[in-house]
């Protein structure tokens, strides 16, 4: 997967560490989807906690930056989903071909 950047100027340390884990997961040849889901859920919790601890002006800046990053994550997971569907389709097609020749 392309070089994924999930941090911005206002990213807190705990979120940076979690983002590094997500980036590492996306760079694996085969992605552990359950681990990705756990990390994304944890990321959501950290973002909500951070937003609750900030003043209104910082919340706006942080939320705007995170909205862009969220869009990037959505695009990456959609690409992952397309790849998984293609692999599944190829598997089904291959099984049908094997049955045809048996």
C-alpha cells in the first residue's frame, strides 16, 4: 500500500503510536483484518477522549485534520475490501474450474 500518513501537527503521542501500528499493519503483505478493526476502534476512542479534553478552538482544528485522515483510512479500507472480494471471486472461479475437470 502507498505511503500512509495518519499524523498531523496536533496528533497526541498516544494517537501517534497507534497510527504507527496501523501504518505497519497496512504495509504487511497480508493484512490481519481483525487486528485492523481493533486498532481502528481504539483509534476512535483515543480521538474522542482527546476531543473531550480540548478547548473548542483546538477541537475544531483537530477535528478538521482528523476528518481528512479518516477519509484516507476509508479509502484504504475500501481498497482492501475490493482486493478481498477479488481474491474471493478468483477462489470461487478456481473451485468451479476444478470441479469441472473432476
